C-alpha cells in the first residue's frame, strides 16, 4: 500500500482491545467503526512496519524454532512411552538417541515397531532442522550488524539475528534505554493516591527477543566472560536481589548496549561500552 502512495498505519492491538472492552455488543461492523473512531481521534500508538528482509529473517527463525520444538516433543513422547514399560533412556546425545532407543526396545516387537516409526519421523525433522540451522548461521555471518553484535561475550548468531530482525531500524528508537520497556524487560508500575506498587516485568513486546537476551545474560553469569564489568555489575544485583532478577537486569542492559552498537556502528569494547552503559 505504501508503494502505491497510500498512507498506511499499523496500530497497537492491545490498545484497541482495551478501548473495545466498554462495548456491550461486539460485531464486525462495530469493530470497524470503533477502529475508525480511534484513528480519527488519534487514540492509538503507531507500530513499526518491519522491512521485508527483517520479516524473512524472522520467518526463518520461527520455522527453525518450530522444528526444534517438534523434535523435543517427539523425544519426550518416546521417552514417556518407554518409561511406561520400565525402560529409562537417561541422558544421551542427539546423535546417540536413536541407537539408545533401539537398544532398549530390543526383544519387544511392538515397542520396536512403534520406536522405528517415531524415529523415522524424528530423523526427517532433524534433517530439516539442521538445514534451517545452517541457513540461520549463514545469514548471521553475512550480516555486518549481527557480526558486530557477536563481539559481545555470550551473544551468538541466534541472539544477534533475533535482535537485529526485531529492531530492523535502530534509528526508530530515540534512546537506547527505550529497548528495555519495548521488549518487556522493565517492571510494571501502579500508582494511585497513597498506593505505589512496582510489580514484575511487563513481558510486553517480542517474547523471542526477551528470551534471547535472557539466555545471553545467563551465559555471561554462569561462564567465564571477558565482560568483566557487566558480570560484576550483575553479580552485585544478584547478591542484593537474587540471581533471576540479576539475569533480567543484565538482559535489559545487554539490549541497551546492543542497540547503541547498531546505532553507532561500533564493535563491543569490554571497557568503554560497558562504562557508557553503566553511566
């Protein structure tokens, strides 16, 4: 529509849903009229329309995650079936999973038939998952922005590619500190009269970005890291408030740093960048 010269605005669905709660009768006609009224009065928050390359990256990441989830579901189901017969698979690598299952099913004709059928389906999913995973790695390697973000200790191809595809255009954020609220990594706030309550993080925005940042923060916290200042800062929070809150705080800080790197076009410096983020 934009290419044809037409004005196009995307609106925040949560705001529309809240506004429509006062409607006693809900119909498509009333919904259309209500949206028109919101647009006319300006009671809406415009949402960024991602570029086609960003949408393509997100589609690949979503497809990869789908296959990964189905693979885990199949393995869990197979473990559950065998457990009912007193057979425990135990901890096993991805490559040794099939051999371990067939070993346990040896001498059980019915179980062997079931296991082979499920393992064939698993193998097909695994091949396609590996195909998409290699594509994700290639996309991350080919993008200068993701390569820049991967200079941060604990940030790998998946985290960087997820973040870049969600941000799309770094300049659409006036400040790097807007990243935390945008991806739901800041606490909810409720204040009315004498009541002043700070709750848990809002968890609004893209959940995949929030998860990726948290996993990167977890890596920094539990493994030896070159990001000494960041880890020391998060460790101090963990001492006061607990490890989980420290990881969330570090995830938010990583988002701020990563956006600043995209905006400024600079690689991560374990001293200068961290000092600027702490200021």
